[in-house]
């Protein structure tokens, strides 16, 4: 499985790239996420040009089935966030599709430090 960009890793990257402290970068990240969450809670969409858009989708209630017991279960109507990728991001990801993703195994030290001068 490919590695995931976690919130803490995002904070580290922002701190490094902008030369601010990790605590300041964490404030920035939290402010962005909180603002986005607040907007979506109010039913507003979020559009970030080139990246994508977040919208709220409404789903009607329906009668489902419990797969273990096969008994009917009423599923209530709900609203859920939905993300639609932007063209620029879609194209960027597609252009990198031929590059293999790093795996957890890539982090292991195989004892080879890359110095091949001794070998002959």
C-alpha cells in the first residue's frame, strides 16, 4: 500500500518549505481544515481551482438489508461530503502514473550505502 500524507507530515512539509515553526504550521493547517469544515457544515461548497471541489451530496433514505441476518434495515436520509478532482491535479497524477509508488519496504536499510567504490 502506498504511503499516506498525514496531517502531521503535512505540518512538517509546510514548516520546512515556508521556514516557519511546526507549531505555526500546525495553526495554519488547523485553520484551513476548520474553515473548510465550517463551510461544508453550513452547506457551502469549496472550490480550489486546479485542485478540485468539495460539495455536499444528499442521499435519500432507503430500505437496506443486514448482510448477516438478511433482515431489512431502514437507512435514514443523509448528507455526505463529496470531492471532485480538478483537471490540473488529474493531469498531474496521470503524468506521474508510470512512476512506481514507494512502498514501506523502501524505507528499510539493506546495508547498501550506495558507495560502490570498494566493489570491483
